[in-house]
C-alpha cells in the first residue's frame, strides 16, 4: 500500500475519489500474492497490480462501478493457462479480488474487512483478532460466524534478536537479510561482538541481556534466539524474552542442558505455560551440523511458527504449499 500512496495523494489532490482492489485469496498459481493492491482513480488511472496484467482491465471497470454505486464487490477470476504463461507461471489458477472505495484514514497495522457474507465492506474493530493477525504477520482471510473476513496486515519487517555473537549468529543474520528481516546481535563479551565476526547484522550491541532487551523491546514481530550456552546470559535473556510478546523464543543446547535450564527457570518462578514458549533445542530436525545448516534449521522453525505450520514434509501435508488464506466464496464470478 505504501508504494501506492504517491499516486493516491496526487489523485485526491485533484478532488478524485479512489477505489482500491485487493487480492484476498488465491488458488493454484497466482500472478500476485495475497494482499497485492491496485488503486484506481475516478478517471481510470492505475497504480499497483492484482494480477500482473491478466485481469486488470476488468477490475478497473468493477472499481468504477463501485465508486459510482458506493457498494463494495468481491470478484473471482480464473487465470487461464494462456494468461498464466504470459506472466511466467507454469499453470493457471484463481484469485479473489475485493474492490471498495478507499477510505480517508487507514494507517493501522491491521484492517479487518468483511468481504463475503452479511455486512460486506464493514470494518471490524476487534483487538484480539487484530493481535492474532499481527502474530501471523501476513495478510489473510478467515471465516467468522458465517462471514469471510480479510485481515490486511501492514506490519514492519520482523526483527531477529540474537544473543550470543557466535558463528551461528552471523549465519542467521545472513539468511534473515535475504528475507528482508531486521537483525540485531548482542553479546556482553566485546571481543565476540565485532563487525569482523558478525558483518551481516543490521545492529551489533555490546550489552548484557537486560540491556539488550531494553534496547530491542521485543514485540509481536520479534523472534529471539539465545546462543550463549552460559547460565549467566541464558537465564536472564530467556526470562526477559518470556516477559515480552516475542512470537518466537529459542535456545541452543543439548536436551540434557535444556532440562537443567528449565529447572532453573522454574526455580525463578517461570510457569510451565511460559516454558512451553521456549523452543529448546531450537530448530527443525534436518540433520544440521555446520553453523550455516544450524541457522537454516532455526530460521525454518521460526518461519513455521510465524505461519502457524507444523513444519513437516510437504509431501505428507494436506495443507497448501504456500501460506495463503482459505478460499473465499465470491459473490460475483468472472
């Protein structure tokens, strides 16, 4: 949405109303992911895309009808194999596009909109649903009391907070940067926390756990990984992370050391429910050995937790390969 604001502001400066079309669900291959947007001015000018060109012309007509009538619409388009090949896809698919007039003040991290069922176009103001959408971290649709709700998530990139400036920390930062994540590595040992050792971190901090947590202020968009293998670092770091809303908390260490550490945390008053939040040993069981492989294992688990997946083998899963919303029963078929 941010990339469309310049055009939208220009159109509004001319006194024009604006319609916004959003991809709210996809099935099979799709030219554009869920959350993709196309803005349409009253004059028919465009910004953005919902299909890479496959169905834009029809969406423009629908958008102008929505501006004329004031009634939002949910559309479903079948992307034929020929259309899909034109935008570089191996096969066709289907997309659901919700079209409505753009409202004046919509800067929230999460917008909940009824896209099918009673009250189409209605905005929901449910803090719990918004928090859950933020935890998921991406736009998606879900069913609620016979209605389909689209959660439009405009969240900042996740933060990977790593405590322990070791080889695995550098490997984690290098991988996370490829995902567009922000990275912060902290360590109280100044000889470890150097740019020569950790060149890929966005931010490098020489700090004790309490200082690192106060600086990072972990929230719903934060994954915390503890790599130090030392109680004087591990225990305060884990305790502090558990007091935050971090969506993932992981710690390296053998199973025996994990149990010993869990016992120490219990003695400090950490509840069983909080202990269950700690992924320890962290990572997926992929036979990782080197720091790079270990980092891949950990980051894969973080992604699975963020997407609400079990992280099993794809061939054994009945879920969709890509973390997309469930299909939407559109009111208008195209």
